[in-house]
């Protein structure tokens, strides 16, 4: 019984620690989400067309800095 309680305690602590960043640090506004989805669609289209994309182009496409 004690072994189950210790395991349950670890489980609960892990769940709380895992949830905290999403409660307090999640900063994706709708504009940022829309921008990221557009970048991902562009990458998918480029990949489906067989276009070679260099690492520099991919790094530049990741910029999700959308000023409010």
C-alpha cells in the first residue's frame, strides 16, 4: 500500500510540474499561431513539390516573432 502511495505522489508531482509552464508561460496569441501554421503549410508544400530547402532557409522560416 505504501509503495502505491509513493508512486501516486511522484505521479501527482510530475503532473503539476508538467502543467505549470502551460498555465503561466504559454504566449501563443492567435496571430502567432496563424503565422506558424502558414510557415508549416509553406514547408509542407515545398516538401511535396520536391524542392530542396537549405538549412539556412529553414532557419529563416522558423522566425515566429510577430509583433503585437
